[in-house]
């Protein structure tokens, strides 16, 4: 009984395959733009049903089906790419069946890619068949449809950006809530953010720990993990890089930057402005002094290459105390002999000796450098004056805003929204001015100190400890 049934099934499959071989072959492509559309359960099945009916009516065999559930704003859709690969490998399949233009592509790169394939495209709902033999007017009209589809999604994106900008300017965080907050709907139905009762307190303590200056970023990450801070997705502990972004995010102080502009948020801050500023000073100071530890034990490793074959020279200790350098032999066995470190030190001392110049020459160089920086000094002073003028202008604006509120010309709400932003901008101007004071002189002094160091490098080289000779 089993054998006849198996033979019948085999015959049925062979008959279906022969029937497909006798038809024109095409692939089916369907797409929905969002996960929500896919979950609704009607868009994809409706497209497939429509295309299968069209294929049966026109004697077209569907060789494969490709379904995408993602946006077409960018190229690289998973099933779209697989379909292109399939068409390149199966040269007998020269057609694509799709519901309409904007289901197949919404960007110009995909349009050019499809055109290069030289396949026949059937836009079922539009009643259009496009191929290399199509009239120029048909191709022109199709190009217009592609551009209109692209304009549609560009317009959606533009409107979304405008809406987010407007929302940000009104003091409402416009996107996914940062860690420590959560997205909710306010009493008026507007989407807002509020403090996450689980993660928010940990973020507050994180800033307080950082502001003390007693912990490294890795130690802060460990403390955050011990306090229970986890990512929203997957529940994994926050990484050091994520923690650094959190500590640099101004939103936790109640003020945030959006597209280069400061906005006073309506959300409750997790840290005070003072704590946030203190944390930034700690992070800035740590970045300025973050000197990488010396990675090598030997002072001349990485500074020399073999004169025979060009490979790197590396150090090696012999008998527990003698340091020799030799070629790595990366390009093959090299006959260059080992060299004692004392010999290399002597060669370096000879080279450094050529940098010497007397006090009179150094004084002339010093004078030339200071005179040559006159223009830079003038620009430096002008920048300080611009910052001072901007700080004064903001102070006047803050005072005027306060008087307008007292005399009833503006509402208290408008005052409370604008005043913190202007105070923050003025504080930034004052910080920039403070950083500029003495910066120009420090740069010149550092340059002269480097020259002075270089001219005495030969004599100093002998006195330096072995560990300092590489950095020197």
C-alpha cells in the first residue's frame, strides 16, 4: 500500500514541476513597512492572494516567494537582497510579481539595482508591466512613481523630525526615555517621561559617586551593577561606555540639548545642576590625564627597524640582566646579529647631540616665537571679548525677563521655561572664558619648554632612568 502512494506523490510532484517548467517563471515579492502592519495580519496575505491570482490568470509560474516586514527607506532589506541573489543565480527566472511600486522600492538605489538586472516587473495592482522593451514614456512614468514614493517617505521623515523638534522646544523629551526614566502618557494624553522608580535612584547615586572623584569609570560600573542597574533590553549590566554616555547626558539635570539647542525640560531632574557640573569636571580632568600605561618593558622596542630587512627590532633579556635587541625575522630568517642596549643608547646619544644650540640662539628663537604668535594672541583676546559680550547680553536678557514677569508682561510659565536655558548659556560662556585665560601663554610656554628640553636632550639622556628613556 505504501509503495503505490509514494509513487503517486512522486508523479504528482513531477507533474507540478513539469507544469512550472512550461510556464514563464517569476518570483513573488511582498512587503509591509512596519511590524504593526504585519501583526494586523491582512496586508501580506492580501498581497500574496492578489499576486497568485494574477499569476494564474496570466500563465506565470511562481518559482519563489520573498516576504519583507521592515522599512524600505534604506537599502539592505533582508528578503529583498535574497531575491536579488536568487535572480542572479537562476537565469531562467526573469520576472518579479509585486503588488505596486512602493512595495518593491522606495529609494533610488534599489531602482537602479533592479534596472541593471534586466528582469520583467509586474506591478499587479497598477496594471503595469515594465521590461527592457518598454517604451520610454512608460519608463518615464514609472520613474515618476518611484520619485513620488521616495518623496512620500522623505516627507514622513521630515514631518517626524519637525514634530520632534517642536516637542523638544516645548520642554518634552521627544524620543525613547533615557535610562532612569520611562515613557508614559501625561494627564492631557501627551507622551512624556517620568522617573523610573527602579533605575532612577541608581542613576542619582551614580552621579553622586562620580562627583566625588574617588572612583574610576570601571569602578562606577561595578557599583552600578551591585546597585541593580540593568539595561532595559535583556536585563544585562550597563557597560562602561554606556555608563560614560549616561554621565555626559545633560537630561538628568532637567536641561537637555536637542539639535544643538538647549531646552528646559518639564521632567523631574534626577540630579541637581551642581552635581551634574561637578561630575563633568571630574570626567574632564580624568580625560585630560588619561595617560596610557607603558606597554613595553624595553625602552627602544618599537622605535627601530632592522637595517638589513626592515623588520621591527625587539628587546630580550639574556642571563637575567643583559638586554639585547634583535630582528623579529618576520620576512624570513635574518642574519643581522644581536645588539646590546648600551650600544643603542650610545647611538641615540649621538643623534640627540646634534640638537644642541647655545643660549644666544635659543633667546632669538624664543623672541621669534612670541612675536610670531601676535596674530593668534589678538584673535584669542577677541574671542574672550566676544564671550564676555555674550555673557553680558544674556545677563541683561535674564534681568529683563524677570522684570517682565514681575510686571505681568509675560507669564510665570514662560519665565520658568526661558530663564534656566539662558542661565545655562551664560554659565557656558563664563566657563569658556575661564578656559581661554592663560591658554595662549601656556601653549607658547609649552613650545619653548619643548625646545629647551630638546637642546639639552643629549646630556639629559644619560641621567634618565631606563623606564623614562622611551617616553623621553
